[in-house]
C-alpha cells in the first residue's frame, strides 16, 4: 500500500512538473520572442491610457494582460531604438492619458529627448491634443495633428472637494488629528473650503507645473516662454489655428502621416 501511494504521489509530481514546463514554454512563445525588425524601420509607439509604471508580474497578469504601454516599456523601447541601427526613426502617438500623474509623462518625454541625441528623427502624431499629450509631443522634431480634433492647450487647474458641510447636515463629525497646516489630506472631510495654507500649497504646485510645461513647450517649438504663455491663454485651438500659431507642423490624418514618413 505504501509503495502504491508513493507511485501515485510521484506520478502527480511528474505531471505537475511537466505541465509547469509546458506552461512556461507557452508563455515564452507568446511573450518572450523578440520582434522581427526589418532594416530602415520606423518604430511606432502608442502611449496613453493609465500609463502604469510597470506591467503585472504575476502569472495570471502575464496570461491575461492587455498589451498596454507602461513607463518602463516605452522608456526601454526608446533606449533600444536609439542604439539599434535597424531603426531609422520613431513615431510617437499619444492616444489620451487617463492617469493624473504628470511625472509619468515627463519621464517618457525625457526618454524622447534622450533618443534625439542619436540624430535620428522623432515625430509625434496627435489623435487627441490635450495638455499632457501635447506636452509629450513637443519633444519631437515635428508634430502632426488630426484635422478632426482640437488642440486643447488650456493650462492646469486644481479642483478640491470639501464635505464638512454635508457631514454637518447629517450630524456626522470627522474625527482626525492634524499634524500641521500643510497636511491637507483630511481637509476634504474637516473643512468647508480652502484654508490659507492649503490654497498656498495648491497654487505653488500648479505654478511650478505650469512653468515646467511652458518651458518644455517653448524649447520644443523654438519659441520664447512669454509667447507660449500668451498662446495658452488663448487656447483651446482649432486645428488650422494651431497650425497658424506654430504649435504644430501640419494637420493630417493618420494614414497621410504614415505614408509621408
């Protein structure tokens, strides 16, 4: 009886090992093979969505994942394209960001600027021209805008929600200890509006971010910062208005840009 149990256990372990090896082999075939890159190729990078820092590392995430860009994958692709002699140019297509984190966009933009040091041309095509998308695109040598979309260059703003008045109406009290004036996380539940310190902090953060946007766009479009500030005050722009203002290089549909490049 003991020998029989040992044989069954050994068989089950062998089957488990075999299935594991087969599973990893399938994962390698599905995700591990390097792409076939022809000579004189143009690398097309679609960047948008939530743009997470990293892809999921669990097995279920690897099997079920949708091939969405991450900060690491885009930066790594640009780094490889900079050194790969088969890549003659890169076309970046911002597709609309849902992530509120400007830092992720800035990291990709820095990688685009680093790619340009290779001397290879870098292009950008805007299917949607929001602030984040346009800021990213201005790192490119040329920026193309879809004729059916506007360039929504309107600057930055902060919106806060204060619920103390609502809690007062239902007789609820938010019981928190606040460490300092600039620790504002609980203000949503303990205040009916901005405190002076909270307003000062948000204004300083917005001003610093806006200065970075203006500086980046001005450098990318070869304009002075005062001119960019004035243009942002006039936004948003229709496609032809953006072209006349020198904010984009051409207004074309995606197939036209692909043919041109």
